[in-house]
């Protein structure tokens, strides 16, 4: 199959993906979607694993692990020696924070829109050493990209006990693309370590980890790079590899940074081994630039249509801070859905089960926003159907 000749949208959906009939899928950012050819390869590898487990786990697995790691390193602009696989970004964050040599009174800096699992991890970790979590406040509208960096440096000057800053590359709940290169540089000037949560970045934006040079970077391949779920990576600066050990202590303890992460007991690592196939799939489609151009153009049209029909607006941020495949649209005030976390959950469930519409709803600064995603299988009719549903819901007067 010549993927380059398949038109993005309905034809791509028909030829390369498989979805439950009757649903509208505009929430790629949640869990990603796996192309049929990657699913088929996953099934083939599962047969290889089960047909001869002894050979597979002792010989095939280590070979495939390193082959996939090499492919991942090339895609990420990383020295392969600084890279390991983990199951998801949350695992990567936990790995770093649990291994870090904290001292009494140390502090962590997060932001208003740090992912909930990461925020919970920080809250639990600081209890172990009588530390604190500080929060960088992010307020909308954002008029200039420099506002985030300036706010962060003010926090670092105000709270000198901050030892680790956790920054999203792209926030999950607000689809905000951080200026992480500049923010990393400012942290380095002050001797503060930086952990980048790049859950939504690989496959959405170009990444060169050796150039960015944070202290740690975690990212998912299963969201925007089309791998099966449970496929992510952790990049660790060589200065920290002696103490940054995996959550699970295995029989390879103390035998080296990469082998400790590779051998974690008996488990299914097949999602890792499909990274080369996923990278090839992306390249054969025409590459990230072509895909992002399609996503941006589609979302530009979709958000204009949605805001016009809803009589609302998009989240006010500079264009340079927009994620290629995610946008935030303000929702009107509905009768049955208060502008709270509970209201957002109720609306999400109703959209899913009553209207068969798969999307994401978040409370932001006292309002409800819908996060719409776009990928190569989406087309304008998906967002028109979404608008039809949202316009049906009773509003407050």
C-alpha cells in the first residue's frame, strides 16, 4: 500500500484505521489511535512471543529492544545511551521523582496546568522529606510567549529551595505549547533541574533532546506517533544516570542504566518494538510537516465554525503557543453542566454515551472548554457533527 497516495480524512480513516461505528472521534489527544497495519504487526509479534517464549525473552527481546531504542533515538535527536523505554509519561515522572536524592525542605515547582497524575505524584513525594510543591500560576489570556518564562524565573527567585521544575512541553488540559528551550536555559542559569513532561509532544512537534538538554524528558509514543499503548520513553542526562534507577528493582540491578530499564521482570514489551514501524508509517504518509499542516488547517476551519455556531471564542493564546493537533473552544453556559470539574465530567459522559461523541471537556478559569483534536483520519464533517450536538444542549438564559 502506497500511503503517500491516500488522501487524509475519510479515505485515510477507511484504509488505515478501524473505529466503532456510529461514534465521532475528535479526541486523538487522549489515548492516540493505532493504524491497522501496526495492529497487525503487534498481533504477529505476540505470536512470535508465544510460539517460543524461551527464545523470545532471552534472545529476541534484547535484540528488538535495542533496535527500537536506536530508531527512537534517531527520531528524537537523542544519544541512544541517554534513552530508555517506559510504559507511559506518568511512569517516567514517577521514576525520576522517586529516585531523586531529596533533602528536608526541598521544593518542586509545577504549574496551574500540570497533569493531575504528575501533581499527585509531587504531593506524595514531598511528604517523604517535609518538602513543598510550589505552583507557577498561568492566567489567560496570554499575550506574549515570554510571559511564561518571566513568571517562572520570578518563582525561582522567590523560592530558592526549588530543586526541580516540572514543565509540560504541551499541556493536556489547555493544549498550550511551552517555550521550553528558553525555560530550560533559565533553569540551568540558576542550577535548578528541569523535568519536561512531553506526553503530547512526540509526533506533534520536532524534538532534538541533545539540543534541548533538559535534565529529564518523558514522552509518549502512543499518543501522536501511532504505536500501541504503553509505549513511552525517558531521556536522562548522563550526569544523573548513576542514581536515576527504575521503579522496579530487577535481577539486572547495578548492571548499568539501560539494562536495568530493559529487564523489568516478565512483561509484554511489544509496543516498544513497534516504534520503528510507527516512524516508518509517519514518514510514508509524507512526514510530520505534511501531517501538521493538515491538522492545523482543519482545526483552523473547525474552530471558526464551532465558535460561530456556539457564539463563543477560542482560548486566548499566541499562535506560536498553539499545539498543531489540539485546540480549546469555550463552551456556552449550559443548564445541566455547571462550570466545575464535576460539570465537565458529567458533560463528557453525556457526550460519550448519549451522543456517541468522543471528546474532552476541561474547566479553565471558571469556564468550561472543549478540547478538540485533529489527526489524519478526521475531516470537517466530524466537527460539524460535534457542533450539532453542542447546539442541541439546553442553555441558561
